[in-house]
C-alpha cells in the first residue's frame, strides 16, 4: 500500500505508436488480462481502449490508441483524431517503437505530433524478445534521437521483461490522488464493443487479401438467460453482423460451404465465453455495407 513517504497516485497514460508497434500487447500485459484485441494486421485497434492497472502504490488508466498513420480514408482520419484527442487529456504519453523494425517515417511522423504537446513522454522500445541485444541498443539510440523523452525503457510484453519496472516508473509520474476505478474493474469499454472486437479479432485471423481492412463488426442482439443445463449459470445468445465493403468479399468471409464463418465463430466463442462467464450461442451473418470507410453516416452507425 501507499505510505506517507510514497503517496497513492492515479492518472491516465496514453500509448501511442505506429500500427503494429505492440501497444495492445503491452496494455494487456500491464493490466494482467485481455482488454484489447491483438493481430498482426495494421490498424487492428480502432478505438481508444482504457485498461486499468491496479497496484499498491497507484492506479494507471492506460489509453491504448489506434496506430497513428497517414490516413487514406475517412476512417483513417477519425482514428488519428481519436489518438490526438487522447493525447490532450492524459498525464503521461508512452511512445512505443518496436525493436525488431527500423525506425522509420511512421515513427518520425508521430514524433512530430508529440512536439506539439507538453505532456511528459516515456519512450518504450517494445518487442525486445524479437531482437538481438545489439539491435536493441541501436534502436534505443535511434529512438532517443526522435523525441525528448523523460525515460527510455526497453520491454518485452510477450516475455514479461521490464513490464513491472515500466509500471512502477509510470505510477511515479502520475499526480497524487485516489483510485478512479474499483479494484475489480479492468476496462471501461462497454460490453457490446468488447463482443464485437472479439469477433473481429477471430475474423482477422481467418481472412486474407483486402478483407481485414474492409471488415467491421456490429452486435445486433444480446440475450442473457438462465442456462438450461445449469440454472445457476447464464447462457448468452449473440446475434452479430460482419460487414464488408464489396460483394466480392462476402464469399471470402463465408468460405467454401460456410467453413470460414464457422471457424470464425468457433474461435470467437472461446473469448466470448471467458468474457461473459458462461456458455454462448453465437449467430454470425455477413452483410455488404458499401464503402463504409468513407461514409460519415455508416461510420457513425458502426461507432467510429
């Protein structure tokens, strides 16, 4: 617990970085549970996801943001707006740069955005498990030249290396104050969005070509009732829509004889049953929502 010498601290920390910089994997590791979906596809994260880290000395509210990038669509512009809005309201910014890829134009683009904010920056070189010590050292030097950082920390969320050190360091940079969330709460993301994201994560693993960029998921209905197999347990019936942009993409999501959509459902159900704490019946349907990434009304309907 906090002591008179080390008072309790709480505040908001935004994680920024280009797509696939390891922000969500690091967020999940810091929280100690899955609050954001992970995929090797660019722009997997499309919302600012808040994960709550509970520690004896303080509470970190992590804002895992979409990857900052040069947008090619209205959706891309809105994702960048989400990041910029997040930066305006936090106590610390964590700038994630992966150890296994050269520092590039995307990192420089983000560094330029950070020059306009007065919030302290912690530079985190992620994915150190995927790089040699020599490469990590070179990356730490290259990254340090991009931005004026209060601290520079190499971490591996996958191998759980230096993650606790990072958490301790971040708590020390927060203002003194009471916890903002109860101890049993790990995210403030609403249930409907968590369900949609778990289905989208499963779909991203099963489809190729241009489909991942064109895929959106919405929840039509959630029905919770006593489980007929166990009256003390809850059974959840979910009706979920997978939206693609073109008619040619629909067969890719369905697969031959419906094999792909069945595989998506099977994979998603595992995470959904963990989330909902009981058996789940998942009904998936594929619809074509033409060019939704550039249509303001369709984006609003999908929650972007």
